[in-house]
C-alpha cells in the first residue's frame, strides 16, 4: 500500500497534461489579438515607409476607398416566329450601355 502512495508518476503525467492543455487554450484564445497586433505593426511600417521614402500619402487599399457613379441601361428585343407545322424560330438582341465615373483612393 505504501508503494502505491509513493509512486506519483501517473499524477505527475496528468498534471503535465492539464498544464499543456491550459497553455494551448490560452494560445488559441490570444490568436485574434496577436493577429491584430501584427497587422497594426505592418500597417505602421508601411505608413512610415510611405512617408519617409517619398511615396507621398499613398493609402492602403480598403473597399470604402472606391466611389462610383454609374448608370447602366439595357435594351432587349425578342422575336418569335411560329410557322405552319409548329416550327418555332426565336431571335433575341440585347444591348447594354454603362456610363459614369469610378474613383479609387482619396
């Protein structure tokens, strides 16, 4: 009975497994914050590069940097001709026009 109480290998292994599990869970929970931090560092580095090297005020691409004012018109004509005996001939003609402006960056 005393030998069983003295042998603590299984208990130590379980403690290490729990400790490793907690560390992995903490790393997974911090993943989003680490990504945000790295993105902020990259953004800061590119902004610094753009202003010190002489690229001017070059903005990074973001979807809201684009503006557009576009008008699209479509016309479509369809003709169908039914001959004697049930023979059907269909023709269609479609035109599309797009006019306007698109602006990228500010």
